[in-house]
C-alpha cells in the first residue's frame, strides 16, 4: 500500500476522533457499511472524493487539508463513484498538493448549476485551471476530450478543463451539480 494513501486514512481517522464521532455513525452518515468505512481509515484507498468533501464540511476543515501530501497523482480526468471505485484516464496529471495549492489560494466561489432535461447540450469549452464537479441531484453526462462519463448522485469528477468539456442533463429529471474551478 502506498504511504500517502495510509496517511490519508490516518488524517480522516484523526479528524473523526478529534470531533468525537464514532465509525458507525460516520459510516451511516455517508451511506456505507462500517466495514467499508473502516477500510477507508485503515488503508486510505478508494475513498470517494464526495465522502472526503462531506467529511471536510462535517469536521470543519478545508477540503484540501484532507487531500494534501505525498505523491498521489490526479489524472487528467478522475471520476469517483459515490460507492467507491475510480475510473481514471491515465494521462499526465497533477499532484494533489498542486491541486491543494490552487484550491486554497485561487479557488473561485463554488457554483451550483441546474440543467433541465430539455436544455440543449452545452457547447464544449476550454479554460485554465482545474475543475471539480459533484452531482447533488439527478444524472449528468460530462463530455470530456471526446469521451462521455455518466455521473449520478454522489459521483464526482476532477479534470483538467484545458481540454474540451461540457455537461448536460441525463434522464427525465433536472440535474444539479456543484462545481469548483481553481485557476
């Protein structure tokens, strides 16, 4: 197991204990079984970004404080499913510590975007920085660099927005997603 993943698990455990929250209650709050949550703390592996975001809010720390450290790399696109597991394009990417620097010093205000099923697909755009999308309601299709990724509630994606990308609603209900853009 990579040391930086173990350190991620240790940071999560330390915050949970400092806030006097049990593993059982944290697992229930995140909608996972306690064995899965325990594995996240013990190994740091396959912790969904959405869970880290939730824990950061709950424990009152910066999102990037939990993610920082080591040589863990963020790929050009990394899709993280709500229940764990990753779908990664293995293109050159960015260190979490680089992303943390961008998010802590230059992040724009988070923006909640609602897309209606009747909306036309957005034109593909490019811009500088890093982008993080987290699906709050419905289902979203992220078009990225010629590929499509379907994201459901709780799924998230990190990507390099200098490549062509756009989002559209998938399904019959509106899709809402939270987006952060760090320049």
